[in-house]
C-alpha cells in the first residue's frame, strides 16, 4: 500500500493534516485531520508498506497489545482507502 503522490502531510501548529495537491485538488475537497499516531502511519504509507508494518510501528511506539494495534491499523487503512488517498 502506498499514499497517492497527490496527497501530502503537513503539521500546522499542533495538528497534522493531509492536503491534496495537483490533480487531487479537483477531486478531493477538504482536509484530513490526523493525530500523532495517524501522522506516523501516514508517513510510513508514503514510503509504501503493508498493514503488518504499520502494526509493528504502533507496537514499537505505544504500549498496546498486538490485537489492539492491528484493529487500529485496519480502521485507519479503511478510512484512508475510503477517502481515495491510497494507490
């Protein structure tokens, strides 16, 4: 999985937002707000990775069980897919 090149992550003050650029501006209206863990996952997806890599990243960063991390990753990936942000 990988984020489409027409979406970038920006930190504005204490918030993270995904912004459409280029051709995506026409098809995608608005911004996507992310928390710190969402921003970390988004950055990994910009490089290209699988759900298991995202789960491992959450486990390395946070004190949660594998089941909770995997469920959170599935939810996150589903939302960015539904938004049309992934290739």
